[in-house]
C-alpha cells in the first residue's frame, strides 16, 4: 500500500511539472490537449481514492475491497473522467484558467499528502483488520488495529533488512507479516495466501528446535509453561505416523509442503524442526483454527512488517495489545 501511495505521489508530482511546462508552451490553447490533460488529472484522483479506500478496509490482501465496491468506484471514476473531458473541451479561456488553477492546487496537495502518508505508512504505522478467528480470544474477527512498523527497526524502501535496529523479536510478540510465499500458485490451508498479511504470535526463535506433542509446545526439548492466551476448542487429532526421516521432515517443512504430507494432524503433533536462522516460528492463539507455521513453515525476518500495537476499533475493545 505504501509503495502504491509513493508511486501515486510521484505521478502527481510529474503531472504538476508537465502541467507547468504545457502552460509555458501555451499547449492548453488546443482544446483537445487540454481535455486529455484534464482527464489525466481525474484518473490520478481516482487511483488515489481507490488506494485510500482499499487501505481503510484491507485485511492485508492485495485488494481488500469487494468486487461490488471496486465496480462502484470504477463506475464513479469513469463518470468523473467523462465529466472532466467534456467540461474541458467546452471551456472558454476564463474557465480554462479556473480548471488549471484548481487541478494544480489538487495535484500539489496530492503529492505532498501522498508522500507524507507513504513515509508514515512505510516507516511507522500500518492499519490492519483481523480477517479470521485464528487469534481468538486475543484478537477477534473484525478488530481493527494499528501495527507499529518502527518497533523492531527502520527499513528503507525496497530494502529487505533494517538499517536501524530498536528491539529484538521476542517469544510471545504478536506480529504482522507478509505471508512467506514466493509462488503465487502456492496453496496453504485450502487456498493461495500469496501477498496477504497475517497476524500471529511468535513461538520459537531462530536456531531453536520446536515440537508440538499432544498440544504442548516444546522448545529445545523443554515444555513451555501453559499460555493463558492459547485456547483449544476441539478434540485431539489422531497422530499420523511420520514416514519421513528427520532430515526429510525438516526439508519438506522448510519447502512449505509439510501440510501436503500430514494435513490436519500437524495441529496437535508437529516436529521436531529447527527454525532456520533469520526466521521465526509463529502460531495463532486459537490453536485449533489457525493456519500457521505448523503448516507452511517459518516467517523470514524480512517479511515481518511490525508489532501489533493498538486495537482501536471497536471502541469498547480499545487497548494496547500485549
């Protein structure tokens, strides 16, 4: 989202520069050129509105808007473009000056606002909406929260590693991350998850051995004490005999294909595996209804966007997330 806003800001800036160049060259005396210039502004405005609305309702997918809402936005934008075209084509000299002044004011507002918003969103803050029951009862479906993207450190655009580190990622942290799939066709938990943002709790750190036996978690062979936030709502799933060697099991898990071998049985009987360096093992608090690292592998540090920070909506659930 922040990259889209940044690109939109650059487009608005270029539009402003080109507009001023056209004014100096008197290109806008040609009604057709002026009309298409006005349409270009309408298109930029429509793209920006789309990104803002998508940001407000997105659950981390590439496009969070429903098909119906998207179609409505597209219809309104097309109508606005047509209006801009015919208004500009029929404009006299005085009307042209008014349109030029108005469009340039908006273009400058857009690129300043979009630059500022993209910087805030890239470095400091992301809005996130809980899409499923995997984090019950800590976070419920429909909860809206802010993600602190600067908690662990600051990262430059298009760079994978933080250039400044603030806090280490710790066991028990609730993190928001981009799903670790490089292949758009990769399917996990019944459907492709590519490009989506997930929210889970960190259970094991890089280099640690993690195992789940009869719903209990073992780290480096030691059983973790009961977690108050973890809930179970179904009976144990019968264990399935592991027909892979320890090395094969580790490799298949790292290749994110373990679910295809053992399916739902991984829920209550998993591992042991060693969490690769630079990666983290995560699980949902609603252990029986969570698509997590048991099924699709560890989360690379570069995929982690930040720490879940404030639950701001609904208001009766407002709190700092721990």
